[in-house]
């Protein structure tokens, strides 16, 4: 009887397949998410090369999006051949590699997952101050190989290029069918709006962000700050260098713009945000109500900043906050506190709706007051002296509110109400209510 052979090899194979890896890398990302990742990489490069000022007007990021082709092209400094060779194409950040200060990119996967999400054929060309290279990747061929590395198709090193001559250009073709449908759909154009908000601070600093030959403009966001109305400003520094600055107050009546705007290293993550993430609640269980038009003047701006971007309390896709972050939980409690203060002042304004138009003093005041651009306010002297929220309701409007009065609401047939309107020569339902109540009281009670 033959003895069974014994295998003494104690190795157990653990290996990710490329198919699984690619699937997991792009599974929970939208097309807009991966395009935003690519723009973030360009913006990081621009901020890294801008010098000591905030002026980004010399830099552009140009997107060309059309059926069958996607291109992103920038002049933000290029990628050196050494960075390309050692880290830019690595899936994740190598241990020896550190992000630039106050960067947006963190995990080292944004560019790669954009490749796999969008198309099958990728060409990357980049000129930095010291080098030039080109890389061609066919994802279909690459995923069949055991080798995970890419290769330069062209490379020149030891160069001495001027910053203004540097660039990076990524061209993706053989677009996936489901992505092609998005590239030609009208709904895809919302990427313009998303990028305008995400990059609004960089756009305000002069960055030229172009989509299909049309420049993207930052949204107009403002806050009211004058002798009678002052927003609340709060700052906090956490261990290891994470900082947060909060500006909370009121602005123009605009239901679409009301809410919180949250930024991480000048990249907007959420906004206008009015869900439980920042304390707005359908049941009011967190202290704040559900957002509705009554609070359309509410404006809050939250700026997280950290030299080390791994400290920022956002999720890996930069689409929301890390709700388990103890630092964000602490800040959220402050947002609820500030939000309630502003909410209560706006509730007081609501009382004016029961008054005759000529007595609505807050409405008249708001029509006269001018809001200030949020960027200008952040750089103004007045922003340095506003630790307390100031609202002028006591000074302007409360004299017109009789706290002994109560609201009466009832329903009557429309035809009858219209006849009374005609009889008393009034156009508003509340005038009918006042007239009929006063008539009854004077003739039957008094």
C-alpha cells in the first residue's frame, strides 16, 4: 500500500483578483463623484504651486465631456516622473509618501477609480518642471495579466521647464456603455452645479474651472452683518492640528440656499445641508425642526482645516461627514446650539404675518438691508468681532406684536367668503376673519 504524499508547504495564498478589486473600488461611487476626484487632484496641485498667496488665477482645469470621450486637462504643475513611478499609480498611499499640506486628496485612489469607472482606454500625459511622460493603459488587457504594474510609453527626465509650461492631460476613451448614456444626458449637466459648489472657495480665489468650453462660476452666497444684525462666529482647535471655524447667521430669503455649508480644506463636502447630519430633524428630536421655507434666511458655514488631511472628519468619498468622528459629533452639538438661536429669531419674524402689511417692520427692514458676500465677510474686520449672534427683533418689530392676542383659524364655504370680501372691499381671507369677528363681538358681546 502506497503512503500518501505529504505537502509541507505552509503557505496559504491570499490574493485579490483585479476584477474584484475594480468592482469594489468603484461600487459606491457615481460618475460625478469620480470626476470631482480628478478635479480635486488638479486643485491640490494648483494650491501646492501657487506660492504664499491664495491667488489661483494663473491656473485652469478644463473638462471636455462628450459621447465616447472624457478629457481633463490642467496647467497646475504636472506630475513628476518619480511621483508617477513610485506613488501616483499605486492603489493607496505608499508608507513613505505624504500628502501636500492642506490637501484634498487623502487615500491615493481617486485617479485610479476614475479610470475604471469611466472607460477602458486611458492616456495620461504630464509635463512637470523636471520631466515629461506618457502612460497608455488598456484596462481590458491589464486586468488579464498577473502583473499589476503600468509602464511609461514615453519618458524624458532632467528637464528644466517653466511652471507655466507644465500640464497634465488625461484622455479616457472606449467609455463604458452605462457611462456613455450619462455623458450625453441632460441630467449629467448637474455636474456643473456640483463643481461650482464643491470648488466655490477655489473659484473665488481665481481658479479657472471650465466645462465644455464654458467657465464655471461660484454660487453667490452671502450673510447679513451690520450695526443691528451680526452672525455668530466660533472657532475651535482640536489635538494634532485640526481646526474648525463656524459662521452662522441670516441672509437673503432663498429657500434653495438656506442651510449649512460644510468645507474640508476649502472643498465643500455638503451644502446646503438641512438633514439630521447637522441637526435638522423631522420630529424635532434634536432640537431643530425639519427645514422649510420659514427658515429660508438661515445660513451657516463650517470650515474644517488640517495640514494633515487624514484628520478631516469626512468620509472616504468626500460626499458626507464621518458621523462617528468624535470631533464632528462635538461640532454638530455646536451647530444645533447656534441653529436653535437663529431658528428662534426667525420664528419671531413669523409672528408678523398676522399683522397688516404696513406694520411688518422686520419685512421692511429686510427689504432695505444688504447682505455681504461670504468671502468678503470672512476677510473683513467685522468678522473678527462677532462671537455672539445679534438680531434686532426687540428693537424693530416686537412693539407691533401684542402677546395677549391669539390666532383663530376656521374654514367656511369659499363662495360665502368671496361674497364677504366683495362686501367689505378686501382681498385677503384674514381680513374677512377680522371683520366677521369684530362684527360679532361689537354686536353680540360688547
